[in-house]
C-alpha cells in the first residue's frame, strides 16, 4: 500500500467518527429548533384561518338565535344518538343555552328545545386540515433542512478528502522518487540524481542523497583509478626488472668495444665500432629513461603529511624552473586568508614541477603561466586548498582530455605518458585530487586540491 493511500485512510478514519457525531448532534438541535419555532408564515396563516373560523361560527350562532327568536325556525326532536347526547350533556350542565356542532349542522339548545341550522363550512374538517397542514409543513421543512445539511456536510468532507489526497500526492511523490533513486543507487547506478523543488526535511533528504551519490561516484572513480594504477605498477616493476637484467651485459659489451678501439685494426671497423657504440649508448640512455620513469611510477614511498605554506612552495618551484624556461612569463596570485595545507612536501613538489614544466612547454616562447593559490571547499563540505596552473598554450584536444591521466599515453614528443598519472597518484595519496578545469589564458588549466590545515581555518 502506497504512502498516499495510507495518508488518505488515516484521514478517513480520523474524520468519519467525529463527523458522524457532529452531524448526529447537529441534527437533534436543528430538529428541536424547528419543533419549537415553526415557520412564521405558516403560523400566521393558520392563526388567520382559525380566527376566521371562530368569527364565522360566532356569526352563525347569532344568526341561528335570531332566526329562532323571530320564529323562522321550528324546534326539532332529538332523534339521532349524537343529538340526544348533546341534549343530555346540556341539561346536566345547568346552562340556560348552548351552541354545538353536530357534523355539518349547528345546534342551538335552550331550555327543553333544540333547533338546528346547516353550516356551509365544516369547521371540524377545517380545523383538522389546518392541523395536518402544520404537521406536513414542519415535516417537509425538517426533511429539506436535514437533506441540505447532510448534503453540505458530505460535500465539505469530500472536498477535504480531495485536498488531503492532493497534499498526500505532493508529499509522497518526492519520497517515491527518492526511494526509486535509492534502489537504482543500490543496483550500481552512481550517476542517479533526484531533481526536486521541495523545502524542509524532504528537500534536505534529497540534497543529502544527491550529495551521497556524487561522493560515491567520485570515490568509485578514484578506486577504479587507483586499481588501474596498481595494475600498472605491477607491470612497471616487472618491466623494470627485465630491462635492468639486459642493461648490464649491454653496458659491459659497449665498454669492451670502446676499450679495444685503439688496437690495430682496419679503419672501417673502427668507424663501425664507433657508430655501433653510439647507437648502443643511445639505446641504453633511452632504456634508462624508461626505467627511471617506470620505477618512479611503481614506487610507493611513505607519505609524511605536514603543514605546508603553499604560496611559498609555488614561488620556490617557479624560481627553480624559471632558469630552465626564461622565455616564459610567470604570474602568481594568492588569495587572502589562504590556510596552510597538510600534505607530503616531496609529493607536492613533484606535482608542481610536473604541472609547471608541462605548462611551460605548452606556452612556448613568449607564453604566460598563471599560478593561483586560494581556499576551496569540496562537495562533501571539507575545507581544501586549491593550486591552479593555467597556460597560454593551444590547449588540449578532445582525445587528450579523455585519456589525460592514463599511464603510458603521452602527447609530447619526449614524454613517457606517466607524468600526470604520477602527479594525480601523489595528490590522491595526499588526500586530494587533480582536476582538469577551463584555462583562464586560453590554454589548459589544472586544479590541485589538498586538505587544509584545520588549525589555520
């Protein structure tokens, strides 16, 4: 059962009982009110009819008495049981005269005589009709009022139910989306994100999920990258071992050839030996460069983090490299309140040398390099110190961007393809990372993130 349905059922259960009690009590009060105060117009009409009937009856009585006094009417003998009963009641009452109704006849009793005259209007029937009209009108009025009251209550309740359903839908939809995203994240989709426009706890929970997914994706990428580096390290160690085993006999052979070049022999052989010695020596130097690169890539010296003054370290590395690239102009910008970083000094120096050397080669003669040091904050809220290196070179191609940090892939004529891999590995071992960013001078741009010293933040 969905959360929306549960909320609607809770609303139904929480409102039906008090609503039923309220309607029952209100119905009783309305009924009593209608009984105590019948409709004014109907009451006025009934009173007018009753007054008219009484006046008509009085005039009929006076007319009957006048006709008896003038001799127009003759006394009658009481023959019907009703009339006999009227006579007996009159005689036993001790009254001198009395008027009574006997059906549609008006009866005049005086002494021992009885006179009758017809009544055109049946007053008894008229009284009954007035009473029935009052009862019917009151019953119809209560029925109409109760019907309208129950209908109004039902409409209000249905409107409230619809409103609760709409609110429950808006409340439950982000939770449903967040639950589906969690299932996708648990299934391995680290790129899942939940878009929302909610505030309060639901918005905070969604933001926390998106941040967690981003961190998991980032950590997974770092883990994959470090796993790849570990595989390359094994390969590098093996290659270094095999190449070193072949370097010793090659070097001994070359030294033997050079040592014997003064012995008496043909000039052509001397030239050949000299040429062969030069070729072998070049190959040895090439092998030695590869060995050094792979050895550095595969080596894992102990990491010794310490507080570092990054602006001073950047200035020191630039001063060291400025003599090698006098044709390049260097600019250093340091933000105010930049905290110290906590990292291994040798690893950070290696990162700076690699990035600045690459930037100088990309900028070329008359180029410019911009180095920036400023505080930063990562997506997980941790404080960082950022070092940015921008060059005015031609920038990076799309192919270079896709495989920039991959080992053994180089886009420079004399590069081994391991420099940026070693630099990023050093940054990761220091608790940071290296990111490719948009260059501010038209060329490439790199940002080195290192943990900030909490004591200086």
